[in-house]
């Protein structure tokens, strides 16, 4: 047969406790496993567990004698105030006629010394202690339905695992570890302090808000410290912040360990340090910080020590000034200060801890036979106490009620239990209800019965805060953001509220800060900088250093054509196709549009040369027209000469069409004009060459060739040669005409506006036809070079064609290799050079004779020249 675990534990307790006679009339209280307890009887008794002493005394364990009872040291007045607040709230509830009428709450308060072993011993003491006779005459199960405590997360975890066996709920006022939200491990755990999940997330957002990307972390060697910094690290890493180092504070650190910890903090480039630890754990580190005079670090505190008067002392302030952190909500509790100051060391019910407080506060010994706390090392003072000393005369942590934060959590815990019991009473009063028989007997209450109603607690307290537990037994995450400040150099440290965090609000509204009120480390208003690498400005991107965290990087200027318009961009953004980066690489600007225009100097020079050529051709034509009846003009076929001069003028004018912005009409015009004008020019030269050649051939006897090269035939030849080129140009314009394009592939930073050829094949036909005309003309002129000088233009045509062919042959590689708008310049230069070559070679000598040597422009002179 399977025996329930809790029955086995009860059987174990029966061996641990003195055997009671079956003939006893009443169930009696068994002796506490720990005799140090402050108690008061009531209908329902609440247990409270507090680390009133901060540390345990080391024991020497051997196999020769049983170990002595564990001793503790370091009386903590702050925690003693928490225990007193539980008494105050219970008595306040007992005086309330409406909350729990006819029900008196009792209490049993224990000191756990912050030790897991004593916490477990206390839990077992609570479970085994109260026994009452039920209606059937048998001693019932434990009637303490709930325990309030402990302050530490590690202690609460250990206690909860024991209490799970008995389904006894534990309500903690200061255990914030996120691990306690696991209902599979801790199904009966509740708390009135927010889970560290909220705090870690809040701290991460605080760090991100101030632009700190390089921070150190430090935590105590317990569930609270380790889980806290792990949660913070996870949250802050997701926000792009890096952790420079992770320090774990041993529970009992050696001097060497403390020196190593402080060395890590001092040598790190991280100026911000986030600490998850209770005041007892962080105090040795702070003491070493002060001893080594380490300053220049901005401390960010968790709620466990941010309002600790043990840490925020005048001696510590130079190193810890400006500390900022999240504190649990505070409250002004009416009458509490008077209650604290009315404590009496020997009053009933006897409070052994009040006695120790009295002796510690007034540094004296009480003359009494009443026992001191059994877990305490007895202290002896040089003088005695009378018991009439007044607490109000000495200001201490105990009666300082300016920062009642954990005490307010205690208020929430005690009143949450009271409201749960109130709901049980309401259940019993519903006469005639079908549920009446299911209501538990509040005088014989079982712990698991309290769990169900505790989960459903939902009320608004006297301070206006809504108190309830979520599915994990946690309250909403709400914190004050406090900052350590001093009004004067010798004044006390004040905890100034500079903001608030509320997880119940939207993400954008959760963190509320008043930065103007914050005083940072070093008594400055300037936000400290804590980065591994300086922020990369606009125009730069971050490049992570090899082997280092992502927050340690170098700033590299964005490549051309890409930008970064915000700080700390990991990658640069490419500009759109028609845009380019500015010099600072932080803005995409429209690319510079480039073409050979009339407004620039180079364009002006080319245009001037072209116009000068056209004017020169017209001037030559005017000279020839004026001397048209002279032998020199008549002897050189004046009609073809005028037609050639007109074609040359058009060639010069054609060059102007290549200047300016390419357009739908300009691109076809410049190509076809070039092809037609040069075809006309070369046709005229070809005709002149044939006329010269055939004229001298016709002097031979019986040769009638001259009749085929009379003026009508010459005009027909010029027309036919030009029409062939015109046909090619028409086909070009109809099938695939030239059109303007944006050349974005030649240069990345600018756009070249140019004319696309349309059909490359037809363009080659146009150039090829011009080349054929020039080559044919050159060959014929070369053949006629030895004819008599007086009537021979062949050698001038030969030389002009030689220049023409040389220009256009060199044009091809120059055209291909010239970038951007200089391609057009090369084309214009070829047009002008070849046109000037024809004009100067053919007409310059004749004009020179006509103007400067008129005596040679006579028939007689020409007839006598050999």
C-alpha cells in the first residue's frame, strides 16, 4: 500500500518530538524545533520568517560530539522592523470590525539568519507545531494555514519545496527570483514583490535609454543574483547592449577574491555596473571599493539594495554617488512610526528579538531572567539598561520610516491573507447557498483551502493600489526609479524618485523618467558614457572587431554610392540608380547629369571653331563668287567648287548639333546630318577628281570620255552619290533611329546623357559609305597627281583625303577609348579636323593667289606655266 508523503513526514516528526500519552485529554503544542519564536495565539495563526540576523557563526563539526545549536550574528534592525510591521498589521486587522469579524489572527515569528539550514528547520518547526483537537476528538493536521516569508529567493525556494509536501502556501515579501514563478516546482508560492523578469527587463530598457552599450554585471552567488544577471543579460543583449564582464560574489568571500572583483571593476572600460545582490552580499565588495578608492563608475542597483541604509552611508557615497536603480513601491503607513517607537523589551507577549534590539540600540545589557534568542551569540555590555530608555530619542534604521518599501510589501502580504480569510467568511455566511456545505471551517482551516481563495484575491488597498496575483502567483511589475543624492557635502544620502516603471502599461509608456532630476556619479548632470566603441556617425558603418563583442567595433566610411543616415548603422544602404552619395555619405543626391554643352568652356571652344570654319567656308565662297570670272576660278570647275564650299559649311554647322543635351530630335539630326553633309562633300571631291582626271585623258586622240563628265553629268553624279547616303539614313531613321539614353554604367557617380546609335549596322553603313567615297577619291587623286600643275587639283585633293582618312582612322580608337562626354568631343574634333583639312588644302592656295598674287590669276600666266 502506497503511503502519502506527508504522512511519512508526520511519522518522522513523531519520533523527533516527545511521546505523549494516549490518555491526555487535550492536544498539546509540541516543542519548537527552534525555541526562538515570538508568538501570539489566535483563531488563525500566521507564521513569519525573517533573517533578523544576517549571518551564521561557523561551527566545528566532528564525530565525537553532537553539534551545538546554530548561532547567528549581525542583528539587522531593518529586518527587525519588517517583523514588527507584521505584528502591527495583524493587530490592525484584529481591530478592524469588518474585515475579519469575530476572528483573531495570531502569529509566530522566526529568525532564519539568512541560512538555508535554519530556514528549513524553521519550516519543519512550523509544520509540526500547532495541533488542535477536531470535532471527532482527534488531533488534526497543522492549523497554521500560511507562512509569510522568507526574504531571500534561495531561502524561499528551499522552504517551498518542503511546504509543497503539505500544500502550505508561502507568501514572500522580498523573494523576487524569476525561477519562483515556475508553478511546476512551486505550486503554492505567492509573493507581493514583482518578479525579477520585470526588473531585468526594466533595467535593460533603462540602460538602453541612456545609450549605455558596454556594461558590467555583478550578482550574488545565489538564485537571486545568478538568475537576475542572467535575465538582465538576455534582455539587454536583445537591445544591442554588450556585457563587459560577469562577476559572482561568493557568500563568504576571501580578501583575495574581493581584490580580484574590485580589480575587474576598476580595470574595465565599462563605466556602468549593474548589480543584483542583497545588501549583506554586496557590502564586502563596497568596503573593498572604498578601501581602494575606486571611483568613476556609475552603479545601477537592483531593488534589494538600492534603498539600503547599510550601503548608502556617508563613507561610501564618494564611490557610489549618483547610484540609480529600481525600488519597489513605497507607502506612508499611518501610525507605524509610533508603533515602532513604543516597543518595550520585556512587554507581553515576550519578544526576545525586541530585547536584543534594545541592547544593541542602547549598547547596554538588560537585567532579566527572560531568555535571549537561542540562536544569538550573547553580547555583554559595560552598563545596564533600565528598560525606560526611549527609542524616539535615537534615530536609526529601525525607526526611519521614510522609505517603507519592503514594509509595504509586508502590508500587501498580510492583508492579502486577511482578504482571503474574509472571502472564506463570506462563503460561510451565504445561507441557503448550494456551496455552503463546501465552505471550509475557518476554525479548523486546512492550508490547501487557503490556496484556492488566495489565488482569487483581488482588492484595492488603502493606498489605491490594486492587489492581485497572476497565474504564477506574482503581482504586476511596478517600480520607482530612485537616485542617490545629497543636498550638501555632509548631508545624508537621499533616495530621490526620478521615474517609474509599470509593466501593466504599453511598451512605450512603461518607462517614465524625469532626467532633469537625476544627479549622476561625480555630482554631474551629464549622462555618463559607457561604450566599448564610440558611436559611428552618419556616413559610417560598424565593423565588428574580430574576436570581440558586437559592441566593440570600428567605424568605416560608407563606400561611394551608399549612405548611412543614422548613427551606428551596421550596413550602408545603396542609393537608387539615379542617385549618388554626397561627400559625407549621409544623403543620396541626384547624380550629376553630364553632356557636352555650349555653356562649358570646352563646348564653347568647339562651337567657336565650328562657327569659324563655317564663316571661313562662306568667306571663301564669297571670294570665289567675286572672282568667278577669273581664269583660276573658272579653270577649277567653279560650280563644283561652290557646291563643295556649301557642303563644307554644312559640315561645320553639323558639328554644332553634337553640342547640347541629347533629345529625341537632336540624336537623329546629328547622325543623319553628319552622314549626308560628308557624303555631299566627298561626292563633290570625287566629281572634281574625275573631272581633272578625265579632262587630261580626253586630250588623247580618239578619246570621247570628256563628254560623260560635263556639268550635267557632274551634278547627276553628286546627286546620285548623296542620294545613296540619304537612302541609308532614311532606312536608319525608319527602322532603328538614334535615341537619347542615360549612361549609368560608365561612371557610378554621374549620368552621361548620350545618343544611342539605334542600329549599329546602319551606322556602320553610313561610316563605311563615307569611307568608300574618301578612299575612292584618294585613289583617283593619287593617280592624277602628275598631271600638269596649272589645271591640276589632284595633288591638293590627295593631300586633303590623306588628312581626312588619317583623321577618321585615328577617330575609331579615340572614340572607343574616350569616356563620357569626351566621346562626343572626339567626334566633333574629327568632323572639324577633316572639314578644315579639305577647306585649307583645296581652297587656301587658290585664295592666296586670288588675294595676294593677282598677277598669277591670268590666262596668260597660266598658259606660259609648264
